[in-house]
C-alpha cells in the first residue's frame, strides 16, 4: 500500500467516524479489510483506495468504516460507573416532575451490553425510583451491532463477562447455548444509528450520558468537539460517564470531574451554582 493510499483511507475513516489511524495501523487495515478485498476481487488496499475515489462508492465506504470500528463491550463493564449510577438514579427520580422519564444515552453502544446493564440497574432499584421510568437510547455507527443489540441475544461467553448469575436468571431466558434478554427489559431501550461526528442535538436532552472508551480513538480537536456537544445536551444536574483512561482535562471547560469519582463528569455550571 502506498503512503498516498494509506493517507486517503485514513482521511476517509476520520472524516466519517472520528477514528484516527496512525501509520502503524497498516497491518490492521489489511487484516480487517481482507475479507472485503477478496469478495470484491481487489488485489489490495491500493485498489480499494482507487475504488473509493470513484463516484457512487458510498456503500463501500460505509462498509470500510464499519469493518474498522472496534466493537468491544461487556455487561457492567468496569463496575464503578454502575455503582455510581445506582446512587444517582434515585436522586434524579426525586428531582424530576411527575411522569417525566429519566433519559439515558448509551453512545457507541456496540452490541448493547451497556444499555441493558443500565436497564438492569434501574430494575434492581425497584421502589427506590418511585415508579419513575427510564428512556434509554443506544446509538452506534455499526448497523450490524445495532441489529444484534435489538435482538438481545448473547452467547454463554458474553453473559459470563461481568453479568452476575442472579441477574442472568432474572432478566434472561436461555435458548440452547444462548441467552435472550427478557421482553420487559428490551422494551426499555431504543436503538438508533448515529455518528458522533454529526450534530447530536436532534437526539434531545439527556439526564445521563454514557460515552465510554470512545474518545481514545479520536484526536484532541475531535475529543473537544464531542465533549462540548455532550455538555450541551446534558441536564444541569446530569452526568457524563467516560472510560477510565479518558478525561475532559485540557479538552473542554464545560464539564468537570465529579468530586471523589473517577470517570464521572458534571456540567461546570452546576458546580458554579453549588459554590
């Protein structure tokens, strides 16, 4: 692959997804795009770059981006955010007008484990929410992952990663070697194709935003833009959850770390009012 072809492919992927491909990612390109090259009878990545430059290459470009997206997820991943969520939800429920749901966004939701973990957390709280409903939205740029999330069927390996046995038995039904999410849990979550590079205001305002282990694939300007967008969609007493290796420091002044918490961020204006 020539440097020109790599730069073209990297530019296309960044423009469409925000993902930054560094020069050492040539092997990853060959590995993940190999099946597509063989199917399309292309000799290599140079031929792919040439095909993508042609008109009417939209479908192929979308497939390239999907193939290069990392779809890693597990139930109750990293634990800590869900412990915080368990304390936060009753407070938000008490602060909202009667009948108003708590809106939660699981951005870059992959195959849905995070969104279902949020729903299970709310279900386990029961009376502590005073009958308050959650409106959970899961979004991703991979239509394949969204289809999987909506189906709500997981392998034995997937349910063993982070999901307590008590919750598995309570919220899933076994179907052979697979487990299907209970209908009442699935009914709490909506799924939608959405690219974080687009204007998110069409999604509305949220009380809670999970955007974890996504920013690590972006460069600093893209991180700043995404974080600014998230801050603008957040309720004054809401929170944003980021991954353990992610931060807002040096990227935006609109979000600040929640006192004593890691990976939890609040609107800066809420802190100012509290002081």
